[in-house]
């Protein structure tokens, strides 16, 4: 009997020992200390001789600024003295002979021929540069809410605006009885009349001699921002914000230097009152102001489609009052013609409209409408950021990006002929675009080759063939030199972290590596290049995923769910989830098959994929995970009863929905910093996808895990930072109470007192992932 027990024990030890890894969780969770501090925040010097970047090759306490000599490739740390004196790339004048930039709150003028900078201001105020005037003779900058011009030739500074809080004091009117007495006094005493006349004459003379000053513009309780001046300096535009009286949430800090708990104000919740905005125009010559009337905007009274679900009787498609909007711009041609980018507050419409500054009239150029929400690369899903757009040199053609075809592409529109032209087309996206110095070409970042790689291209402004400049498979983040002859490139591949390269701005030119950032410990491991696979979803869609296959599988699988905010993780470059990537290598060493899915709502696949979660988070984004699990069972030998799931933020939310609504698919799950109830998240993100709780309660009831907690069957571990001011700790506390009241037993909560949404400390990361690994070992290992 003893011999049999010994043999069984030996077999068990041998079975466990067959899975080993050179990695350890505490080691890989050190983050940059293990991988290496990769180059970031790349900038060229204005003369093109140096590339500056943030780096920390020696593992010092903080990162430092480094520079590489383009001619020699030599890398040096930038001294404090050089940091104080170096010039930044700012805004150029038309012939690029001069450049203006702000630094440490002061304005500098840079001569590109002599490579010398002249300090324009040196004050305690914080000045922000806007650029050159249309005649190139003045530098325009702002201090607070007000605009100023500085004459390059004379050095004279002129204040262009005078915004004042409060209301202008009206001339004091005497009460009737006091006015009668004054009139009677003047009728009786000639000396009083004479003295009054002398006083008024003196005041009139002083007013006549008074130098020209900008109009005092009183804005009451509103805030002024986004001030701008027309090229001829005859018009000044500004945004007025009426702040909402919303209720902010608070975050409690329990571990503090003082030893006392502290309350800190955080964001408000979705559906709370929102600020409203207006655009004002100051006509300098007429010395008067007016507000742009938004009632003239096409479709401004349109109700969103989802409200039909709540209509009683016949649906009225129009509001009684115009929807609120945010107006970006104006964007000026050299001729002074202007257009604006207007976003509706509900983010279902975007209008590009020509603006007549003399009267505020708006003429439609392009309307982009989405029953879900406006977004996509080069367009932005946030109302406070305009898209990629501008004027071509002819002064009558604008360029912009639109998802008109379902993918974000480049377009032009001629305001005279009213003709719109697509410059790019196809089932790919223009990720970014900018005009060349001579305005003859667009430089473009695009995933044209594949959704999983990103290259740099050159395209004539008239359209035609996109010439591919970069050639290395992966991601090529390009920074053009000031003369556009060279490219600084941050490049990475799936298993190769970001490094800085240099290449000529020429198709297929060789990229020369400048930095070597990874540590010896990191390089000692053979990091896996995950396979990109496609599987069919329940609705027939092809879903992309990264697959990590072990050399010897243990029959169990883990599905990782990336976060959102519109993000992609199935690609061939170094992931922003690099700790998770290393953890997946570790899991694979230990016999697990790992899958990472670009579910509905992910970035990189066009409009329909982007908005596939509209009004139902936890719908197709979750069924994509379930279908991925089925794919693993059908094609990769995974045991259907040994599949786990985990993720953070949106990934944590999906994990909860998986454990509550698909408990027969997932044996266990780890939900990190997860949203448990969307009615408690922020407005900007959530209202785009689910509208607001009051208007669209159906969407929130379908999408919030807290309503489905009774479905929990498997083992759930929740992990959350207590000072998370994004997905706040209250989220997981409320769900915990719900699980307690439901009598659920197989769940745990781990809290991290000093961590916000994005964990920082290696000890927290290590503790978090130790718990995740132990969960899968406990629940997914073959019994």
C-alpha cells in the first residue's frame, strides 16, 4: 500500500514539474525596471540636428531628457542648462523663416536661418502662443482669457481683448425726489451750472485724448476660453461656458502622510447637468460683439433615434429648443475665409460649416450623423477635441476626415464648387494626417496593410496613390524633422519593445536603430510572438484575436479582455498592456492556452465595429468572448469546463458580465478595477454609448453587471484600487453588498489602498497577479 501511495505522489510531482518558466510573477510585475525604460516623448530640435526624448537607461529615480546627435548617432543626457536654453518647435510663419513658441510661460521668437531665439516676454504671467498674424508682422499670444499682439518690428505689445467678469455698471439714476432737488439747485445757482459744465468738458477732453483700448466685454458668470483672432485681426472669436451646477463625487484616501483620512473631489456621474457653450465674435472695427445663433444649423432640432423606444403615442422627431453644441475654431484660410467644426452635446452630429465673421451666418459644408455616436480616428469621440482638418493652399478647399463609408478616410470640399472628394477609400482607416510644409502632400498614419500593423504614408493633396514610406512590420510612430528630410521613428513589434530609429523620408529607406533600452534580464527570455487568428462570431462577423499556444498544453485556457475607451490589443506591436503580455507568456509556459480578443467596440476595424456596443455593453462584446471560448474548444483542444477570463477596467466589466450571464462558459474570472454599474461612471464616455440613465434606462439595465449578480456560479475574484478616481472604489463596494445580500459565497475582494485606476507600485502589481494566477490554478487545473 505504501508503495502505491509513493508512486501516486511521484506521478503527481512529475506532472506538476513538467510546467516551469524562467519567469516569475514578482519579476515581470516590476514593469520598466524589468523590461527597461523605453524612449518616449520624441521631439526634434528646430535646426534638425538633434532628436530629444525621455529615457532612463540607468534606472535612476526619474526619467531624464536625452538627445541623439543625428549626424553621429551619439546619445547624451541633456544638462539642466541646455534644457533651460533650448528652443522648442512651435508655429512657423508662411515662409518658415521664423517660428514662435512658448516655454515656461514665456514667448520666444526663433530665427530659422540663424537658429537663434529671442525672448519676447519675461513675466510672472503664463503666456500661451497662438501664432503669427495674417500679415506675418505680429506674434499673437494669450494671457489668461485675453489676447495680445507683439509687433516684430517695433516691439510694441497691444492688448486685443478686455474680458471682464460680472456685468457692466449702468449709469446711476437718481431717485425722483433727488433729481428734482438737483434740477432746482441748478436753476437757482449759476455757479453750480458753470462748474458742472467745466467738469463735463474736462471729462470729454480726457476721453478724447484717451488711447484706443479694446472694448470691455462683460461676461457675467460665464467663463471665457478658446480665444482666437482672424488673419486680418479684425475679428476675435471666443467661447463662453455656462458652468453646470452638478454634484461631484469624492474619493477617500485612507493611507496618508498625515495619518488622517482625506477626501478629494473627483468627477460627476453620467447624466448629471452639463455645462453649455456659446461662441462669441468681437468685431474690432465696429467695436461690438454678438453670439452665433445655432438655430440656423441644419438638424439642430432633431431628436436621437433611441427616444422612439420611450415615446407614448406618435413620436415627435423634433425638440422644441435647439440642441446644445460645442463650436471649435474658426479655422482660417490666408484669405480670411473661415469654417468651424460643430459638435452636438449628445455627440450624434458633427457639422463643418463656413462662418461669415461679419454677421455670424453659417453655411453647411458637411454633416456627419451617427445614430450611435460620432467618433473614429482623426475625428475624435470627445466633443472638446476637433478632428484633423484645415485649408489647402488654394484658399477655397478644406480637408477633413469622415466615417461616411464606415471607415475613417480623408476628404476635401471646395467651398466654391460645393464638390466633396474622397482622397482615400477602402476597408482600412486613416489613423492620422497632416499637411507637408509645402502643403502639396499629406503625411498619413494608416493601417492600410492590415488592421494589425501601422505604417507611414505620403499622399498628394489631390489624391492618388498612398506611397508607403516605412516597411518594418509592426507599428511605426513617425516624427518628421523640421525640413521633412528625415524621420525619427518609434518602432516596435509584438515581442520587441519600442526603440528609437532614424531613417530618410524615402520609400523603403533603411531604419537605423538609435537606442537599446531593454535589460539583460528581459533579453534572456525568448518572448513569444502570438499568432493572430480569426474566428466566426454568432452573428457571422469575423473576430480577430491573439493566440498564445503552449508547447505542451494542460487543457485549460484563459481569455484576457483589454480595456476600452476605444482601444485595440490584437496587433503586431509592443502592447500598452505589456505586463499582461508577459503574464501571458508565463501562463503559456505553465501549460495554459491564452487568447486576447478585439471584441466589438475595439479600435482599428471601422465604424460598425466601433459602435457595436451601442446601447448594450455586455452584448456583442461579451458574446465575442463566449464565441472565442468555443473556438478554443473546437480547434485547440481546450476543455470546455476549464476556461477562465480576466481583464481590467472595461475588461473587468466584461469579466463580471461573463461570470454573471455566461457562467457555464467560464469557470472563474478575475475582475480588475471594473465598472459594476454604468450609471455611476462618467458622462463623457458613458453617454456616448448608453445615452443617459434618465433618457435610456433600458440601456443601463441591460449593461450593468450589478443587475445580473444572481447569475454567479463560478469563482470570482475582484481587485480594486481604493483611490481610483476613474472607476471609483464605490463601484466594487456596491457590488459586494449586492453579492452579500444574494448569499453568494464563491467570491473574494482584494483592495489596494494606495492605487488609483492605473496601478503604479510593483508590489501591488505582483500581489494582484499572484491572486489571478492562484485563482486559475485553483479552478482550471485538471482535478
